[in-house]
C-alpha cells in the first residue's frame, strides 16, 4: 500500500483525468483537500432494506436484488430509457429509472445485488429511484463484507462530480484515510483540551466513517474550528507584522486646517462622527501605522469623517491620498471635497484661506496638461489631498510626504493596488479603508480580522426617509404608474435615476462623440466594463469596475434579455407621460469628459432623469434626486440594491425607490421583498449572508481554489461563536509565537491555505 501524506497530490490515488476533474469541479488537489470534502448527508442502512417501508422524499440506501430490467426507445428524445425492478427478501418491489440506459444496461442484469443511493420519488402508484448511485457486489465474499460494513456504519453521501459518484468518492476517502501515516494536528493540545475538541484523526474518522450509532457532528465541529483557527492565525500574524512597522506620528496642530474646517461646517457632526474622529486623530499621532476599517450606512457621513482625518494629516505636515475605484466616483469626491473646503482648498491662491491647501485630481484619462499639474502638485507637496483612481498607484506618481491613505469602497481593490500606494510613503502611511456595505460580525472577524473596525450607524440630521416598493412588470398598469410617478417628481422640480443592469446595444449615432467603444449592433454589457477595468489598470488607464454583472437570480432565475440603458432611453423618450422631460444616459464606456459633463449637468439640475448603469451606485450625491427606478431589479443583489437606493432621499424631499421586475424566481422575489421591507443596511447585510453562499460574500471567486470557507456557515450564530473562540485562541498563540516555530503543524496548515491567490483574497482590506 502506498504511504501518503496530506500534501500528496490526488494523482497518487486516482488516474490523472479523474484528479483533474476533482480539481476542476470540487477544488480538490491534495489528500488534505479530500479530507476536507465532507459528506452532504448520511444514510443509516441498519438491516437489509424492507422495500415496503420506503416513503416519498426519503433519502435512502437500498440493499436489493435486480429482479428484471427492460430498456425501450424514448418517443420524444433520442436514446433508450432503462427501467429496473428491485426486490428484497420479502418480494417487495422498487422501480429504478435511468433516462439514459448507456453504461447501466450491461451492469444491471437480473440476479445481481448491490447498494442503491438516492431519494424516493413516485410515478403513478409505484415508488421509484431516478438515476441513483449504486455499487454492485462482484462476488459473495465481497458482498458479505460490504453488507457487514453497511450494517455497522452510517453511509456518507458526497456531492457527485461528473463520472465520479458518491460511492466512488467514499472508497477514495477511505483509501486515503488508511494510507496516510500521520494526520497533521494544527491545533495545540492545550487548546483542544480547553475547547473540548476531538483530535483531528478521530474527527476525520467520525466525519467520513461514522459508526451506525455515532454522531458525525462532533467531527464536523472540529473541522469548523480548524478552519476558523487557521484563518484567524493568518490574520493574527498580519496584525502582528503591522504592529512591528514604524510610521511617522502625525500630531494634531491646534488652530490649523482641521479647526478652520470644523468652524465652518454648516451642520453638526453626529455623535458617531465625533467619536470616530477622535479615534482616528489618536491613531494618526501614533508611531504604529493605523489600519482601520470604517463601515457605515449609506449616507451616514463617512466622507466627512475621512476628510477630517486627511486635514489632520495635512496639519501635521503630511499629505493624504484618496483612492476611488472609478472615475465617476473620483470626480465626485474631488467636487464634494473642494466644495466642502471652500476657500480652504485655495491654498497659495488669491482669496485662499491662511491655512489652506489644494486638492488635486489624478485619473488615467486626463489630458496631458491637467495630469502634469496634478503630478507636480503631488510631488512638490503643494496638494495636501490627491484624489484619484488606479492612476494614483503608477510608478511615476510621487508624493512629498504621504501620511494617510484612504481607500473608498475597498472591496473593489486588490492587495497589489493598495500596497503599491502605501509604498509611496517615506514610512508606511496610515491607512483608512471605507465601505458603505455593512459587514456582519462573522464576516468582519473572518475577512477583516487584522484590522480595527469602526461603525457609523447614525444618519445625519436632514436625511429624508426612503420608501421602497416592488413593481410587478407583468402588470402594465403598474408599469405605467411607475413612469407617471417619475413624471410627477420631475414636475415638482425633483430629479430621478433609472438604473439598468447593462449598457445594451450601442449605436454610434446614439452615442455621438462621447462613445468610448462599441459598434452598431454590439452587445456591450455592464460586465464588459468590469473586464475593461482589469485590463486598463495594467495600461495605466481607468475602466469602470463598478459596472460588474449584477448578482444572478440563482438557479431558478428565468432566461431573458436584460434591459440596456439605450433601449430604456428610447422607451422613455417615447413614453407620453415623460414628454418634455430631459433624459440622458451615463455608463462606464462613455469618455471621461462626457461622464464628467453629464454628472455636472445632473447635479446642477440641467438633466431631469439619468438613465444609468450601476456606475452611480456609490458616491454620487445629488440632494435633489427623489426617485429611483431599478429595472430588472431581480438581477441585483441585496447589498447592491441598498447601495443604489441610497442615492435618493439625500435632501429635503422623501425618497422613493421602485424595484421593477418581471418573471422573478422565488429566491429573487424574496430578496426584493426583504429590501422593500427595511432600510436598515445592517439587517439587510445579515439577510444577504443567509441567502447567499459564503464564497460569494467573502470574495472566494478571487481565490482560485473554490470556496475558501468550506465548513463555516457565517449566518449561523453557533458558527459565529466558533469564529470568536478561534480568534481568541489564535491571537493568544501568535502573541507568544509569531513565526509559529513552536507549532510546525499549524505553520504547515497556514502555508497550505496561504497560497499566493489566497493571500490576495485575505488582504482585500
């Protein structure tokens, strides 16, 4: 027998083609990965099956004999269907149906015995299994041994993959368990004893080969803890390494720029804004780099908090950089910061304030002269604040003394971009990352556990309530009323957004001189913009990463053509209810000047209705906008819908959000109903976590190895406690042994998890 280790590739156990299939479909590369691939359920076989005791909907493992089998050609499709009749020792029968007889017809002959695993259904008055997994006995000796094993064990049922079925996977796992000389034990014995955990070898046996009277849950609990413990160890090491870095302390200066700004604020800061401001000021004055996550509700005033921190850094002689994911958002930040500062943004200019500074904008598609001015202002120190997109992180961009890096909508950046900007400081600068997507505690502990977290829950005074309704697109009267409501708001002097999930057909005449791409008849979509962002960054240009494909509606989502902005624009212009209303489009493929001009025109009230993609999802602040219609709303996720509707209700007029959907599946309809029921982003974040896969929530699609969190279910309170316990234990261990020299098994587990792509995933913050 071949002796294996947990690091052995699966090619040591199966053929190369099968190993490639397991890697491609299940993310299984090594024996250790195979051990982590837990069964999705268990079957208790007990004695040989009495077929008369079966019930519809029951998951069963049937031990039976083939009485007879017949195949016939199907009338409505090509191929042959195979019907097998099973019998037990008492003469009871069960039908087995294969809609493709290929591969089964030669095996399932009268008289052979075997195990059949599946879910009981019914056809007419007879019970049946459809396409069950099965294992046949080759001879009496093998049959008796298998029967004895099944009598004394629960039978694990694994999710299948291609030609490798659950029974084959069970044999593969058992072979691996019997072939590995020593199971790696990453959790130290004192921790196991304190938490009442099984040792790992016993846990794997219990998960994959439980006795008939044993509970696999204790083994699964151990695997959950291991997963949480390894992840928290990685985060603890990152926190420890960050604490070892030295930053330049930025002590606040009384009577400086920050004091002048506070004195001119036309509104009162919320208690949360003041409290977090004090925390940031204290951390800026430390010789350890600040590494803080600021999360808050849509419209809670995160930008003001970040601006006050930037002004404090400038008062201390440094500069601040604000990194935004799109040109639209960067330009919005530049406008809003300049407007808030007033003459404080005219440093060194006639009419500028005594303690003034300047605010520079740097994007990849700026004209040469504007770009040169911004680069010079950043390098000379003239610009206290530099706002930009990915263009900020290019090698030729220099700062005189970068003190603070603010990353807006941080989940849209990878570790390479953020670290490239941090490296522009003389010493490691302080870092503040912001998100308007509230993060449940379990996700915060799992993904952002190496950061301190501040939360803004209180909305500033003057924010108006937002009412949300789901509009059934299959009811023409409801749709007509939707556009009438938009017209009514415009008639009152307000403005509206209409959000579509894609750009759609791009016509050169429709685009005019503003077109950045697209040809007649092309099917440009929002997803194209996201791809452009990835490519353009390498060239030093900026795409619009915020126009990624909207969340799919799940497996039950209907196939239909999604609405594009140009199709919607034409439809609205032809709608009698909107006659005389000024409409324009905005999306990421327009050239920067067109985007900037369109946003300015909308902000100044020259455009009544902006038909846009999700390019307006974050950062866009037009207080006069009172209504939003989201078209094909079922194609968006909960967090994205919550972000979008935060664009209305920012002024004195109440906000109205209409979610227009047609033929939404059950899951999508539930999402929309949840969004309409509350405007509490933290509540919706928890709902989102419950309805979506952990891999989606944590960004595992970036990791290259499938779902990075295999066992933990972040929406479950009991798993939240597991993460909290593992966090406490891991941080205590790393405090004593930062390099894990005394814990080689844990170090090996960390190394297995922390490959290059996984590191990028963990360092999203």
